[in-house]
């Protein structure tokens, strides 16, 4: 299932809303949870590097 997940660039970029991830401690090391946390961190890092979207 994870192999079918792809990231697609969107122009203009929509504003990223606040996000909260709640999970059980037992799920922390599971591959799907690790991948989800890593993906969320990448998006947050990209957003911080690029800055907020601008209105055209």
C-alpha cells in the first residue's frame, strides 16, 4: 500500500493548516507510523524553508 503513495506538487501552494498527531506509545516504532511522522516532518521543514504561500 505504501508503495502507491506519491507526493504531488500543487501550484499555487495551499496554506498548511495546524496539524496534531495523536498515537499510542506502542505504535511509535511501527513502520507505518514512522513513515507518517517522517512525512509530516518533511512537509513542516519544506513549509518553513519556503515560507507561507503568497496571493497572486
